[in-house]
């Protein structure tokens, strides 16, 4: 468990760093688009398309980090009202369902990514299927992080946020 926890913490930190870098890149893309449009009088069409693609990656990485560090919306207010024995079971069920949702994200994202991979984006020289890659990445991370939470709950431990 210790190796797995360290591995998941490392993945979470990397995801958070990539999300921040991606967010900065979005800001730079939008700034370049504004400069191109209003200063150079030549709108770079790729800047908007790249910013939109980066937003997908930033959202995916942020979502995965939120699942690992329990920053997502939960039903804890209702779970607290249950007897302690049931609280533990419901928490495991919740993390299992979140993991199942992550697996469904991987499956659906992979199908769409493969279906669109041979098409090219009109404003950038990348496959159109790249729009679905963040869904696959986030899904894999969510499954890994949900498994970590379930194992921790079964051992009577808590998952510590990666930034601590």
C-alpha cells in the first residue's frame, strides 16, 4: 500500500503541475490571440483552438486531483447521519462508484478518440481525436485514485492530499 500511495501521490502532484502549466498556457494563447487581432491585425486562428484543447486537459487533470484529494462534491452530510458501521460501507461504495465512473470515462473516451483520430482539426495540425484524450487520462487517474481510497478505507486509513 505504501508504494501505491506514493505512486498515486506522485501522479496527483504531476497532474496538478500539468494543470497549472496548462492554465498558464491558456492565458498565453488568449493573450497572443488578442495581440494578433488588435495589434498585428492578423488573428492567429490556431490560438483559440489550442486554448480550447488546453482547457480540456486542465479540466481533466484538475478533476483527477480533486478525486484523489477529496475535493469533489460528496454526500458526506447525509452519510454522517448513518450509524458508523454503515458510514464506512457507504464511503467504500461511493469510491467504488466514482471508480466505475472513471472506468466508463476511459471506455467511452477511448472509443471516441479512436473514431476521430484519423480526422484532422481544421485550425491545428493534430488529430481531432485528441479532444478525447483528456477524458481517457482523467478516467485512468480516477480509477487509480478510487482504488487507493478503497484500500485506505479497508485498512482504516485516510488518503493524505498530495500537496501536504
